[in-house]
């Protein structure tokens, strides 16, 4: 690796890391106003605690020893030797770091508004380690999937299957938000559509960094691959986005549903991420369109099954990655001749590649789902998993961070009326009420409420005196 290649990889790495902001904005725009700060803190946790876990052990498990099929056992507490290849080691590490942090962040949206922060902090560490095994299987030269001929160019399966499978397992164990599927409940809407859409734009461009940066340089033939990958990435998003617009017009009475469009664009990109250098521009549009259709169907099926996914992480990342794996086996064609000589079923390559891709997807999905269930059951055992119903009504911002949103005071009275304190929660709730009601009283809406209440009391006293 020379300095030009390193500059290319580092520049794209920094672009990938902006995914944390993109996911944060998408999620805060999708959840209730009383949980937005908590969402952003979880993304900070993914980079800090998850990043620490990757530095200590994750990178070693993924790439530590080229002689092992399942995991590595060297390279813990990543510090490369001071030789001529030091820059190469650092560059590879930071690029893989950006992928690892992205995989865990996918889960944060699926568990939004009901998972305790302390439990999520522990899970972020654990999930980063579990992800690292999957990365080693696929991207270390001696990993068992790599030896089978498994192809995942930019994490369409390794990253997104990891995040999507963990998200599905997490939501099943965690359960839906309180009253989420109650029949008389008002349907959820986006808290801030503009914030969510801004997050989509940031993710859109960050995916260009993830996919193009996976060429690991621009010297020799790699700049040609990077140029093609950029076109394929955008074509996949266009195919997905157009599908979302059309289906929205058909099924939403002629209106454009914002959630449809966002899910479709993201699933379109995920669908081409595994095979972006071996798909043609025309195939990319088709793959993106099919991926968007699958994600939208999955979104409605999950809702009917009462699986609560506030931001659509499961349809986009799990079902999108399944189709991404399938698309490689169907449409993959290594026109350059130096990307593994991949030829899918539609290019007279037979069934081999398709079967290998499905083996890879299944292995990674089961691995991450299984250990997510184990982790969540342990957290549940120690009461670190789920917020109480009362805490959900008050919101994670107030309960976890002592933060009041601008509209908190307006809805505080309603939240308090809905609360039924359990004996174990009395002390905690009283302490928070005493401290935080002082902040809420400053809100003009609270003053108006109190004034109206006092007026009613005066009228009641007057009526009582008249009676006697």
C-alpha cells in the first residue's frame, strides 16, 4: 500500500464514520421527542465503548492470525510493529473500525424508546466482539467463508446481516414498546420528518465512502473499480427510491409516504453493497428496486407480527442483506477478471456461487442472532434490559439523562396521569419528580395549567359554601 492508496482509504473511512450522525438523525426523527437525546448518546456509546472493544479484542478475532479458520488469537490491544508496514496496518485497522461501529449502531434504532442505557452500553461492547468473528470469516484470507469463495465487497452481508439479525433477535426478546400495538392507540408518525430525511442524505453519501473505499486504494486498476462502484451505488439507490415513490402513490391514496421512500432508498443501497463491483448499472437498478419491494413487504409483515422496529432497521438491513447475498449469486459477473472470478447464475456461472452466498448469510445471521439472544437474556436476568412502563411514558431523556425537551412540560401532566407506581419504583420516581418538576414549572404551559386548576378549585369552594 502506498501513500495514495492510504489517503483514499482514510478519506473514505472518515466519510463512513459520519454514518453515526446519519443514523442518529434518522432515528431521532423517527422516535418520540422525549427520547431523542438518548438515541444520540447510544450512538456515542457505539463509537467509544464498541470502539474500545474492537481495539482490545475485536480486530484480533477478525484478522489476528491468518492460520486459523474460525478466529484470530494474535493482535490484541492493537499496536502494529514499527516497521515499513506500520502505515498499512493502521490504515486497515481504522477502516475496519468504521465497519464495526456501523454494525452495532444498526441495533440502536430497533431497540429505541424502551431499552435501558446501561444495558445497551454492555451490549455494544459484546456485539462488537461478536461482529468481529463474522468479519474474519468473510474477509480474512483463511476464514472459512473466504475459502468457500464467499463474496461480500463492502459489507452488504457481513455488516448489515450482523446488524439486522441482532436487531430482530433484540426486538423479539425485548418486546414492543408499551401500548405500541393497542387497537385504540393513535398510529405513530415521524417526530421530525426533516431530521429523518437529513439523516438519510448523510447515510446516502456515507455509503459511497463505504463502497468505494472497499477497493482499498486507487492505484493500478482499483480506481476503475471505485468509479464503477460509485455508479452502481447510486443506481441501486435510484432503483429503490423510485420503487418507494411508485408504491407509495399506489398504496397511500396518491400521497408520498416519507417512511416508504426512506426505507426504499436505504434498502436499495444495501441490496447492491455486497456485489457493487460485479453488477452492471442496469442490474443495479433492478436489484435496488427488488430490494426496496422486499423491505416494504417485510415492514408490513413485521407490524402484523407485532415486532416493534421503530426505524425499520430489520427490513432494511436483514432482508436487504439477504437479497444482497442472493443478487451476487444471481447477477454477479467479474468483468475485470481480478475480483475472484465471480459469475452468477444469470451469467452461466451455475448454482455454486448462489449456494455459497446463502451459506454465508445464514452463518452470519444465526451467529449474531444467537449471541444477541444470550446477551439480552443475561441483561434481563440482572434487570438491565428494559425500562419500566412508567419510565417509557416519561421518556428516556428524562429518566436516563435528566433532560427535558422543549415540549416536555406540555405533556408532563398527561404522562403523570398515566403512571401507576409500583412499590419498587416509588423512591426513584419521587426523587425525579421533585428534582425535575422544578424545571418543568418554568414552562408557560405548566403555568397556564396551574392557573386553570386554581380557578376550578375556587369555583368548587364557592359552590361548596353556597350549599352550606
